[in-house]
C-alpha cells in the first residue's frame, strides 16, 4: 500500500446523510517545513487515484518534492477513499450516499489541519474534477489558499458538461434498463459502453482527424477505442463511477450555505491568485466556460493549453502540454513568493 | 399513407448480400416539367422520414414546388424504406443486412430513371446523413448532378464522427451487454440511453450555456433531455437505429470500386457546383472536416451556418439558420441556371 489513511470518523455529508467511519486515502511527497507553509494540495480527478497525478511531481518540476510538501488526497468514491466499493452495509454499492466536491474539500481541510497542523496552502492544483476541487478550495477557504490552478476544470458543471456526464451515466444505466432496483447487478463489464461514450469527449476532433492514436502505438481506431477506453473503464467499479459522476454533476462551488447558489459571488470570493488552464479543444470543460469564470475572479489569468488533446491536454500524456502546465505552475508559484 | 413505394426487386447490396423484394419509400412535391430537368433530390437523415424534411419545401422558398419537382427518398433502415422493422425473415430485425450510402444512392437513381425517366438533377440537398448522400450523388453520378448542397454532412465518417456514432451504438448494445446473440431482445425502451448520449452531441456548448432549451418551452435541462432526446429516440426501432448507425459509420464516398478508398480522388471527381454548409458549432460533423473536403472539390464553396445550434443548425428548428440555408440554396440554384 503506497498511501496513508486519514480516519474522518462519522461525517455529516452535505446531503444530510451521516456516513459512518469515513476516511480519506492520501499520499504525500516531500517534507513539511517548519513554518508549515510549503504545502501544495493536488486532489485527484474522476476515476483517478494519486498514482495518476505523479507525472506532475518531481525534482526540477514546479511540484518539486525537494522544496514542497505535496499532499494528494484521493477523491471520495474512487475506490481508495470512502467509496461504494469499500463501505460496509447499509451504505455499500448502490446505497453509498451522495458526496459533493464541497464535502471532499471540507474533509481535505480536516486532513491538513488535524494530521499536519497546516493553516496555509501555497497552491491547490488539479485536473478535471480535481480542478473543480481547486476552485472549491479557493471559495470555501480563501484565508488558507494562496494560489489555485484548475487544469481542464470548471467551477460548476455547466449545462453541457452536465449533459455529457449524464450521457456516461445513461450508458451505464442502460445495462440495467434504468431500473434503480437492479443497480446492484451492475458489474465492471457494464462499463464498456461508458468507455466508448467517453472516447468521443476525451479528445478533440483534430486529434482523431490527425489519427494521433497511432503515435500512442495503436494501429487502428478500433484498437484505440477498445484498448484504451473500454479497458480503462472496465477496470472501474460501476458504483464508484456512478458516485463520482454524481459528484461531478453536483459540483457547483456556490451550491452551499455560504453562497446559496450565487455562482458569480462564489467566484468573486476567491482571493487566491488563480491560473486557469483549459484545454483549448476540450469538448466538455470548455475554455469559454473558464473564461466566464476568470472574468469574475479578482486575481485570475486564463492560460489555455493550445493542444489538440482535448480534455486530456491536462492529463500528463502529451509532452508539450505537460511542459506548458509545468511552466505556468512555476510562474504561479513565483507570484508573490517573495512577500 | 402520405408516400409512395418504389419496388426495387431483389437487390445485390454493396456488402455482397442480396436483399429480396427491397423497396424505397418516397414522396414528391411539385410537378416534373416536360424537359424533366426541374428535379431536386432531398434524401432523409438518420432517424428521419420525408416529413422531417418538409420545413425546407414551400412556395417562395428555394425548394419551391411550384417550380421544382422535389423527390424525397427515405433512407434505407428508417422504417419506411426497406428496414429491419419491415423486412420478413431471414432478413428481419438484427438480421437485416448492412446497407451503405452508396447502396441508397444507386437505388435512388433507379427510382428517378425507372419511374420518372429523369436524367438530370438540378440539386441534391440533404442534412447530416442526407448530406453524405448529396456528396455520394456528386461522386457516383457526376454526369447527372448539377449542384449539391450538403448541410451539416460530411463526405466520409471522419474518425471522430465514427467514434461518436460508435458511442450511440454502444449505449444501445449496453442494454444486451454487447451480446450479439441477444440483439433481438432490444426494444424501443432501450433507446433511452442513446437519446441521452445524443443530447451532448446534437447541440453546442454555447446552446446549453445560454439555456436556449428554455426558448423551446422546457423549464429545465432535465425536462429538455428527457422530453426531447429520450422521447424522440424511444419512438425509434432499435434495429432500424443500429442499421442507420452502421450506414453512417461506413459512408465514405470513396469506399466503392470506382475510387477504391481514394477519398481525395472521389472528392475531385465531383463536377457539380457544391455549396457546403456546416454548422459552425457542430461537434461531430465539423466545419473543419468540410473545409478539407471543399478544398478538394473543383467547384465548391464553404458557407458555414453561424449558429450555436450545433448539428441541429441544419434541422429546420431555428429561424435564422433556416433563412440562411434557404438563401444559400436560392443562390446555388441561380448559379449557371441561364446557361
């Protein structure tokens, strides 16, 4: 086991349900300094665990463990933190309660406070659903967060984003004919259609037009679709996926008592320096939506990743995209660092 | 019954299978003139019948039945022309053979020749899969076709287009867990997920961002997704849908003996004046793909429909888009008409 567990105890979720014996799985990289202010939080995305975040961490990179103490909390529902797949009855599988991005960030703050005594965070960075968590950190705890860097993440599920997440969910529910009573019959094999639906959203038209999957070692479109998308999704637990999709569909940073759904006010409350990096060809977390958000955050810049890799421009696969992100993070970490 | 039937007899399909007693359902508007040269062919799109094409036909419009003889042939597989739902064993339901756009156009030509003695076509116009048929007409019968106007249609399933069609198919196959032997158990109810997947592709991010479904009388995103997308798809026969998706996935205009897969050569063979109208925000029949095609057709212009209605900019729903299309068709029909 290459990660630690932080026991949350019984937690009252935003939904009103109490989840007993909840826990966060997390991994840290580097050493916390004496002032406890060299902290970077790097939450995971839909379907990911801390392992998938590691491409961005390393000596000489912006997220340098020789300099920073990097905490990677795993998303609730991902199979390592409390999830449908690892929670005993009565909250197992299809009965796992709804958790929100807000919940995730509340618990991550407890991890930082209670385990490490951390009160200041130099940076929260995350990709996709991890990016939403970065926005949420900035909104929920402006006094703690100096900088945020959402990559291919948006501050709420915009309507089209909601529809795309809904289509992934529908492809899965089709296997049990939308019969809620049969949800427990879902198996990982039923994730096959979900992978095929995601194949169209993950990358751009230009990526497919240029047949860049060939550079990844796939000789045909069918091999790529089956080899990458079916396989990766069929390794996931369907109830975990449903939980994370639901988290994504209800991830509006203003959907909480502090802001009561006032999205613009939630954005305006972010005092952190924000570097927002959409993928320029992302089809479902769009650069235009990020542009709206950046205009309402007092101290934010929009830095689109000019790439045909669509949503996956922020995923650590394509070297020029990776370099761009790393460089922007270095600039962001330098911003105000001498004050 | 508001349409006619043209019996094709036993037809040898491009796939090598002979389909017995095949037929085309079609409707005509207007009167064929003595020179038999006032002909407009207007094939139907995926899931449509001739009825859905009628918004573009009317007095004073480009497709004026007082001036032109407009023939609307129904796509094979749509439930009116030979389809899985209306073909007796051994070719019923899941056993209906693969038909191609090439097949469709071969049979449409027979309809025009044998029933009406038509040798010249003033215009072939079509939306989406109807647009592919317009390209195919231009390639297969350059000597017959004076003008083509593909609207939100492309000349082949570009790789991303293929992936999108594949995702619709996968959402349906999920209901029988991808078990080919169980295909006959599919019902229209299983089309629900397909509708939800299509909801993300049919319209643009900007459409959803502006919540334009409210202008269509839907109070919420959920009402729109269920009311429009689920409902319209759940009225379709799943085997007809699988057949039409397969037609779309194998619709390359060069995939036939005349061109042997040489796509650029097939495009170059089109002598018709072409007015190609992509939706500027179409997510899966993209303007960029049409631009590639237009550069290779000797006498073509690209006229993007500047609209946030995505793929549905060509569907007759949004008045400014409708007017734009009608005006371009009037210009196209005027082109070379006095020679």
